[in-house]
C-alpha cells in the first residue's frame, strides 16, 4: 500500500514537472543549448521580461504570479556568462516558444 502511494506521488510530481509546469521542457532544453540566441529571442518579443542583474525585491508587484511565469534563470555566454532571469506572460508565451522551437529545434 505504501509503495502504491509513493508511486502515485512520483507520477503526479513527474506529470507536474513535465506537463503542467509553466513552459515546456523541450523549449527550456533548447534555451540551455542556445542561450545567446534565446536571449536575443527574449529581448525581441514583448511577452518576455528579462532582469539582467538581480531580481528586485518587489518583482511580484510588477509581475504577478497569476499573469507571469517565472523566474527562469539562463546563463548567457555573450554577456560574459552572466545569469539573467526570464519571465513569460502566461497568456502569450506559447507562440513565442513555438517560434523558437521551429527555428532552433531541428536535430534535437
């Protein structure tokens, strides 16, 4: 019985991480593979917000969790290896992810 409950819990966690979690795993995997191109992509599309230094303490006031997914951290080589924090507007980021996947997703 305990093993069954543990299996259910692990299954639900995996489902949340891979399916329900904001963003898609294959998108973020591609961002990790092409961080410079991803940074340019984020900068070019206003459905993304980037913080290039630290997150401000009050970032949830301007980026409420109900409307913005994140923060996602990406290390950008062309910025000297600096980490940036990315937020995606929940209603709008899916087409932007699709565009990035279609441009860079070949052969992954």
